[in-house]
């Protein structure tokens, strides 16, 4: 089986949209310090590009979570593989996600972070697939709403490959 990647959202389109998101976030958090939480691994490219454009004071932390364990079906609980390095009590936190799909993991992560008593929690996602939503999670800041396609690039992977593409592509499988 041969894999091909078709450009879906170009590097230029990503740059323009991230500029727009940063402008809105800078206005919304004017006078505040924003504690952004990059959800590893897929969000790293988006987080870095967004953070470079933020003019409000920013603290950056990382989390890695899973709701799948060793299988392909969600366990219904999140497993925290890497937790926050610093406390978020009283802080304005923003979860940075690469893609909002079913909402299962993100809804549980939000509930977990609420127990840490932040001043507020917002969500910023690069991609949103509302047609796949199973849990009532909505991004406060959304880059692109997309149909249910398998996408890679700009942090998104297939079997740990394609994360380094500077654009979002649709992964296609073709017979050899």
C-alpha cells in the first residue's frame, strides 16, 4: 500500500490563520498573563507558531495525555503520561490542541484541570471536526473547521510520521 499526501491547508494559509488567532487572543487577554498548555505531541508546531505571535505575557507548559491505553478503543478515562510542571491555581490557562475530534479526551482533561483551581480555562485548537463530536466540547479559538478527513502535517501524524510537514495534508492510501 502506497501513502500519498495531498496539500489541504497550505503553509501560507496556516500562517495567516495563526496570525488572526494570535490577534484575537492578544486582545482578549490584554493585561493578563496567559499560561498556555501544549498537548503533546501533535500540538507542538501549532503552539510554537502561536506563542511567537502572542504579545501578552506567556508561560508555557506541556502535558501528554491518552484515553486509549494500549488499544484502539478509548478507555473512557484519561491517562496522564506527562503532567504540568508548575501549579496553575489562579492562572488563566489555555489548552492548545492540534485537533478537536470526538471531544472525549479534551472533556476529561478540562475536568482534571478544573480541580487545579485556575482563574479560567480556554481551548485553542488548530483544527476542529464537529461532525465527529461525541462530547459537548467547544474551542474558544479555532483555526479551521474541517470535514472528517484523515489529516497529517504541522504536528499531526500517522504512525509517528508526517509531523514535520509545514502544511496540513490529507493522507491517502493507494494500491501499489
